[in-house]
């Protein structure tokens, strides 16, 4: 699973607005569930561009060395999730055009769809800032990348366990078990289920 979020400081305001995107990667290994992070930055961007760029970065990083994975990508960006699930098929059928004028961020959409073919990847939406720990952690990664203008050296060791422990000491996310939250989705993907557009927690 991938939990993605994006940030753009001053989104929509005149001038160059710095942004970032971050993700928490969860993969089952013989030793248990392994978690990794990645984050990217841009000196001048928008929230929508960072949502697309983050998904592209994740798919390409995970596809290195020819790896093909079955993935569920969870994002609070309706633009990203609705776009890849509902808009892109129509755009492709019309040779990447739409009736209402040019496609915003066309180049990124084309790279994203090409990157998606490297995996069996599904996208689903979760409401942002609604108490979803993994989404909140991805948001923190994105904000840090935007604020400090930093990009990780690929997929790196995750700070999520420490982050969650610190939150729970402050009585936030009490009783939350990230492994238990992962397991049902793992089983659903393994069964070949198509995950709904909006999955919630």
C-alpha cells in the first residue's frame, strides 16, 4: 500500500509557491510488514501538480529493477483519484483531448498513466485531515519536503513507527494498530477485489 499526500505553500497565490509530496510505503515481507518513506519537492508548483508528481515518483521508485507490484494507492487528492479512475479513460479514448478545452497538467497525466502500467495499481480516496494516521503522516512528509525543499534519496527507512508512538503518547490515535489496518486491504487485493473510489479509513 501507498499512502500519499501533497503540499503547496501558498497554493494559488501569485509567484512561485514551493511544494512537496510524500508517501508511506507498506509491503509484506517474510519478516513482517516493512514500511518505507519517500518525499519530493519543487520550488514552484501547485497542489494538483504535486499530487500527480508524488504518485509518479512512487510508481517509478517501486518499479525499479523491473519490479511489478500489486498496489493500492490511498490519497486525499480527489483530483488525482478521480482523474486516474474516471477522467483519464475518456481522455485516452479521445487521443488525450477533452471537449471543455486543454487538459490541465497533460504531460504529468501522461507520465502517470505510463508509470501505472508498470504495476497492478489501484487508486482510492480518503478524506484528508480526518483522523487517518497514515494520511496524516504522509501529510507531514509532504509539508516538510515543501518547507525545507528536500527530496529523499529514493525510498528510505520510515519514521512512521516513531511518529505514531509520539502521537499516541499525546493520546492521539489511541489503540490504532497499523498492521491490523493493513491486513484487510492486503487480503482484498490478493483476492483481486476492485477497491471503491472512496474507501474511507
